[in-house]
C-alpha cells in the first residue's frame, strides 16, 4: 500500500488523548467476490449455500497434474470494475503464486497478482454531507482465488474443511491510506459496495462473505509521520468496520501514551465484545515468496477490448446523483439516499417520471422506505408497486384526494392491494372541493366559536385551528386550499 499523504489534517476527526490530539490513518483492502457462474480457474459452480464440498473440482482440490485455466468472464468483470472506479486498466498483467500454508488452501499457495495487477490507480468520491466531498484514492485492483473455509464448531476434537469457496474469483480492491475517520471508512465501504452492485460485478452481500474488508489502522500526531499499522482481518459489516476502527485507534493511542510501541500485526474484531484481538504477526511481501505462476500466461488485451466494456457500463451512482438533481429537482441529500441502491433509484424513477419529482422523492424516502425499514423489507419486496404509488400521486395532483387521504390510501394499498383510483371511488375517499358545502361547515364553526374568532383576528397565525376543525368534520376530505381561502375571506384576514 502506498504511503503518500494526500489529506490535510481535519481537526473534527482528531481523537483527544491524555497527552494531546491524535489522528487516525486508515486504508482498506476489500475482497469482493466476482459475479460469475464458475470459479476463477475451474468450471466449478459458485452457487452460495450448497452442501459442503459440493462445488469442488480436481483443480480446486489441487489434485496432481491439474492445471488452472483462466475464466474470461472474471477478467471482464475486473476490467469493468476498474472502469467504474475511474482507474487505469493495465493491458498486460501477470498472475503470481503467493505461498503460505492454511488447511483450507489445498495447493499450499494462492494464485494472485503482485507487481503487475489488472487494474491500477483510481478514485472513489465520498459525499460527507455538511463535511463536503472527499476523494479516496484506489491503489490497485487485482484478481486472486479465494481459499476454502475451516469449520471449528462442529466437533469437540476435530475441525472440518469446506472447499466450496476454494478457487472462487476475488477482486482485491486496495485503497490508499486516505481515510481519516470511522465515518469516512463506513462511507467508503458503502459507496464501494454501491458501485459494485451498479456494475453487477459483485453482489456486495457482506453477511454471506461475498464482500469483506481487511482494515489497516494506525495513529499519529496530526499531520505527522505515519505510525505502525495493524490490520483488522475479514470484517463483514459496515457497522462492524466502524466499531473495529474506533476500538483499534483508541487501543493504539493508550499504548503509545503509556510509552509503549505498536507491534505490526494482524488482528480480528469480535462483534460481541466490540474489541480487536491479536491473530498473528503481520507478514510482509517477502514472507510470501511471490513468483510468477508458471502455469498461467500473462493477461493481455487491447484498447478495443477495454472500449467495448466501457461502452456497456451502466450509469454509475455519481452521474445518476447529479442527473436526479437536474432532472427531477430533488435535493442533493435526497439524491444521495435514492442512488444508494440501484433498485431504489429505479423504483423512484418509475414513480417520478412525468410527475412532481420533489413530491415523489419525499414519498418514496419517507413513506415507502420508512415503512420498508420498519417491516425489515427491501424495495424488491414492496407490496406497493411503483405504478400504484404513481397513481396515488396522480390523484393528489388532480385534486381527487388530499395529502392526508393519500396516506390513508397508501396504507390500504400496502395491506390490501388494489387500484388506488378504484379504491377512492368505492370507499368514498374523494376530496370535497364543493365550496358551497365547505362554506356551510365554516359558517357553523365560526358561529360556534366567537372567542376563537377574536383570537385569530388578532393573531392570524391561529388560522390553523379553524382549518383543523373543518378537516375534522369532513373526515379529512375537504380541499385544504379551498378551506384556507374560505376561512380567510369569512374571517377578514
């Protein structure tokens, strides 16, 4: 990982210690499982959830004489990811053997890329709200095969090995040490996951292990020399990443302020205790004895291959964010919420197209997303379709229903389904716009509340009390605009 400092110290992120302020320096190595039907060097399935050792070929099991054959689709996915990260695509790259022993690594080495990765430097932009935007540098992206999985809790005296993941294609995306807080780290992980999902190159399901992060954390005096870093291995949640960083930074500060030194090591985060613990001393590149894999030729492709892949890229989050603001008039914050998931923004655009974009954003974010979150559901599972929600908006804009009735109608559609327009007709939910009928109710309320009449004439801001009374008597069906106009006329304000 490059050790070039590109950030100006940000006092907001400083951590107060007994001897003064400290600053975190954070870099990440994110392992993202490539979306492909077969593994990187064999034809074995990558399907998740299969019985142990059912997705294993002779190549994955490292049987004698078995040779790896590169999966072209994995190469395409890596290049597409590099393009999505605005990164340099290296037209020639090499595979290397990274030598180390694990019981679930049958070959005794991992096929990876060392000096010549498939993708070079890129950038990820983070929108931090009030703190503005920050760019996090990408050092490299390389392809490598995953190891298997050791299982230690199935027998009191033995461990088991499941090789289903052995040989699965991973993209290791290495950031520069540009992150300065746990908040930035969480935002970076979330943004990277969003980009991968938009591209379709990784599903980003951290709970299933298809995306996980190794987090390098060190502390220093603000703007000083980089400190000794510790690596927190295999973090599988954005929330856990933030917790692990906070704990590890404080742990290092306590050691340094007591006069100790930081040992460069690999650590694990325990979500139950919220603490990191030592796993092993940290290896350096020479410990792995990298050398070019003799069974694999260099990867080489031309400009036409890269251009073909670039042409088919989808609209990515940053571009979509800016377009939503320009095309639909939504706020930058709302645009950020909407583009976080591709399915969410697709739903929004289906609703907002040809309608009031700000109203659509407000409803989709607050009413729909709020209800989905409460029920533990995703947009794909929403019982209210984009077409149904759009129909509710049409009824509002046509003056058929008020905003209050719209919320009642939304609840009916959520629980029972149905065509919103027909439901309004069948259940007598239409807004009352008959000024004669509204005037009669207004006259009755004014006549019955002379004290309130005097108060509102002195303080026109109290008009809302009368509006509420009218809406109460009409069960929320009166046209609010008509109610306000009639009341102002009758009360002389």
